[in-house]
């Protein structure tokens, strides 16, 4: 199952997943995501529009299919792009810590992503 046209779109979806994994879109987490988006997307992209479009996409996505989406997307994008490793995980940790709390659900979400990406870069 592939729903993203680019690796950047998929990474943004991961960021939104991490931010919402504690069942809340904290403003401080959203602010961190916006700073990360500046590195992911070309100048001229409307960051607000892109982020809130991705949030709508995430909210309407059947969460039962998340692991399949993550596996399939990583497999798909690893062939044409270098898969991010430490930078991606550092960004995810920064998003998780932005609200000053680390919830167990956030750790679980990061572990899932870490396991999938780790398999792909081996």
C-alpha cells in the first residue's frame, strides 16, 4: 500500500503519526514539524497547507493499516532514495520531546518506525 508520491511526503506522514501517537496534536510538536518541513520540501511550498493536508490524510487513514503502509512505503522508497537513519530518528525524538512529555504511545510509535526502517537499511 503506497499513498505518498515522494519520500518527503511519507516522512511528513511519519512526523504527523508521531505527533498524534499520544492522541493529541500539541502546538509545540507542530512547530517542530514545521521547522523539519523546511528541510524536506522545496522553497515555495506552503508549509501550513501541506502540514494540515497531511493531518487530514492521517486522520482519515484507517490506523489498522499503518504498519502495512509503513512497511510498503519503506520498501518502495528505499530503492530510489537513500533511507534516512539517524537524522530521521533525531527528528522524531525532537518532535516527541517538544511538549516536555514522553508518552508510552510515542515510544511505541518510534519503536515501530525504528524497526521497519532498520530492516530496510540493512
